C-alpha cells in the first residue's frame, strides 16, 4: 500500500506524526485530498473537518482551524491554530461561543471586530459539525 509521512501540529500540541495513506483537509475551495506521491503544494487551511487514514485502516477525524499545509517529496506538514478530536469538543461550550459570535456580529462595532466574530462563529459551527451535534 502506498503511504506518505504526515506531521500534523496544532499551536499547543502535536496531533499526529507517522505514516498515512489518505489525508483530507478543508481549503477555501472545498475538501482537498492527498495520497502518496502527491505533487508538491502549499495551501491555506480553513476551519473544517480533517480526515486521516493510516496504513492499518484506522481513521481519525478532527476539527481543524486556520493554518497551512505543505506537501513536498511524499511528506506532509500541516500547521493549524487548533485541532480537536470529536471527544475533546464540548458541544455546549461551542454553542455558547456560536451565540456570542452571532451577537458580536450584530453589534457592528468595527469591520475588524465583525470579521473576528465571523471567524469565531465559523470555528464554533465547525466544532459542532465534527462533534456530530449539527449537520
């Protein structure tokens, strides 16, 4: 089976390091799939669902926030602000964060605060999707 090396790091901790047969990450145009011997590429990661399959068939899913991905010579490096497994996500907290972000967006204090609230809302909704609390 063709495999490649992956190193996935959050700002505060490593998420996964080792062999992989398939990696799927969210980018601005949709989900981006990577297999062994993928062409070299650099891409921006957006909030969404990350999926990883190891050579033994095990699959991992996580909520990933902003970051970037580099594929080079059959090795993938992914750096993200946050990465959370479904069991690490507190759905009630994510719902509260989504509500607070929506309220902040309605206040329209400044364009900068509006965009920050949009980013917080996107992260909260993504966390709820990965947790399975919403579709």
